[in-house]
C-alpha cells in the first residue's frame, strides 16, 4: 500500500506498462550532449554568448540565400495523413487538446522520446476555427510581475529567435520586434518600476520613461494622466499564432505523434486498491484508465492510456469535470477553475495613415486598453478586457461593436488624439481560457490522480508561453521534474491550499 502525496505525484517520471526506452540517446534528448559546466561557462562569458548569437544569425542568412531544396509538405497534407492513420486504441500519453499548448506538449514529448512514447492528441476541430490560439493577438512580452511568467516568456523569445532550428525551415512566425509599452498612472507607477527591475534582473531588457520622455519618444501620445511607461527594448513584440501552432503540429506528426479529430465525452475509471488517497476509504481509490471520444461520424470510441494531459484551453474545466474533478470527494471536490471568457479584437484604420508609425510598440494604457499596428496599411488592432460585471455571454463568438464605441474608442482617442475619427473595419472574438482563481496558468500533475497532468488557465498570455509549457510538461513526464523553468508554484496544489499567485500585469 502507498499513499498519494505531492512528492510522489509532483516528481515522478513516466511509469508505463510498456516501459520502453525514451530515445536512442537514452531519453535525454539533444540537450544531454551539453555538459552543465559548458552551459555555465557560456552563460558567464559575454564573448561566447555574442559569438553564438552571431553564428546563429549567419546560419539564418545562409539558409535564406541558399534555401534547402527538399520539398516541404503542406499543413493540409499533414492533416490528411493523420486522418488516414490507424486509430490508436492504446497509448502512453494522451494529450486532450491540440491547440498551441497541446501541440507544444506533443512536439516536445516526441522530439525527446521519438519511438519511446506513443503520443495521441485529441482535437475536436482540426480547422481550429474557434481555437483560442488562432484568435489570439499573438503578443510576446516579459513585462510581468511573477518570476515564472517572466522566465517562460524569456524562453519563448529565445525559441522564436531560433524558430527554424526548433521547428524547421518551413516555419515562419513573422515576429515583429517592436516591443511593448506599458503605461501607468501615479497610482501604478511604483509597481511598474518594481516590475521593471525584476524583469531586467532575470534577463529582459526594458526602460522606464517619464511622461516627458514618453512625449519625446512617442509624439503621437497624450501623456496627461500618465506618470511612467515601461518600454521593452528586446525580446518583445508579436507574431503569427497560427504559424507557431502549425509548426508544433507538423513536427509532432513528423516525429510520430497521432492526431485524432474527435471530442472528449468521458473517462473510464479503474479501481486501484493498493493506493490510499485523502478522503477516500481504503480500497476504494479509482484511477483514470480510458478516455471516451466521439468521432466526426458520431461513433464513440475509447483510448486506453498510461498518462493523460488536460490541455483543452477554455474547455479544460469541462474536461476536468469528466474526471470527477470538482464533483468528487476529498481533493476531487476542488474544481479546475478554468472557464471560457469572450474577448473582442477590433481592426480599425487611421485616416491617411497619420497615426503612430510602423515601429510603434504594442501599447497598453492604465485602463488595460491596448492597441498595435497591423501591417503597413495604416491598420491597427485594439481591445480591452471587460470588468467582472460586463462579461459577455460565451454562447457564441459574436462581436459587440457597441463595446468598442463605449469602452475602447474613448480610451484610444484620449491616449492618441489622431484616433478621434477612426472607423472600425472588422473585428473578431475569441475565448480566454480564464483561470477564475488567480488568472495564471495551472501546470503540472493533479494531486489526486497519479497519471493526470494539467496545462491550462493562462488567461490570455498562454500562446507566448507555449514553448516553455510544452517543454515543462515533457520534463515532468520524462525526467520526473521541471528542468528548464521551475513551475512548481503553478501547480494545482496552490488551489487546494488557497494560495493564489496574482499577476500585476494582466491584460
């Protein structure tokens, strides 16, 4: 008999009946070839770091001038190929959700394990029409107040910088490196300065600007009511979320991951009398054994798994309920606090392109209203999260244009006077995977089940952290611990003990 505990569940590698080798190099992946002392030396030697960056840049230039001649398989061909694959009724790892986070997890697992792990990804819509990933604005920033969020986004920035080395020459995320500009009133100025110090200490690079310097740097801005601004100088900007998702998915399939277009409908449970759990009588513990999924033709099939991962974005709370999380006893009485929240993104044009220039950062005012340039035609994107009492219905993805007129446009016109006469050209809505507990990601093992992991709840900043989160989950499963970025504090345990991690820079 043994008892479930955080030490067991939070730090255990994959334990599977098939118990195979993870990879030809012993499951350590490419990183095992680099000795720790070499990494430390490189980190401490500025010349080594500079030469490495220059070397990587020269490789990219060479690949641009002399592109590889092998043919590149299209996303459609990949999708068609996985539709033709034999259905996997058994797997080592089942990833529930094939968006940015789920596909990143599949990519990292298969990159490291290859033939050592059979990975199946269940995604209900292969077109991703309503997926949060594809409806995202695609921002990347380090301007957070929590160490782990900063570290994940720093890792994401390095991943984007070397995207072709990770995901191949056929992936282009079109990263736009114009940074973020976070503005603060007198009330938020001290917090902004503290955040900036922390961010720069961890490796970000940004500057604090007074109202006078903001006006000098950005003459289009009305600085009335603005005390300070934090301007990201490196590793910040925006990118194409669909291209990143496609890259993760294509490489995961290439490495052997199986994608199934189907919808989760339930789990099957199996009694494990040798396990004791808090709040459960001896001999009555039931673990997760199978997932039931509904195929596109309506047929319900089952997949037996060793490990399951809930990475279903805004629908993760619903999936968790299928596993009795939030409806059971003891630890299972605490729900996964993730639900969909609708957010609008408006596209507008400033007449005669007289607005802020092409190198304008993604700017966020003290009310949380944001805007950025969108291409070269004088178009802009803007939005603002509603207050708790203003949350729109999530029954559909219809856009409320009145919200722009009443809540977004007044703030834009106040901050940027030339936006006084802007006209909305189009708009879209998407779902945040909103963590109602503290608006931060939930990453790691569930404290009750010994074979269930969670990666969800990022509340609007998940797409930029997909590289780090996918790698973190792969480390937990293969290595039994976080190796690259320690996300222990982001675990489900904080919800059980009511210790939220509040982020001061949620947009």
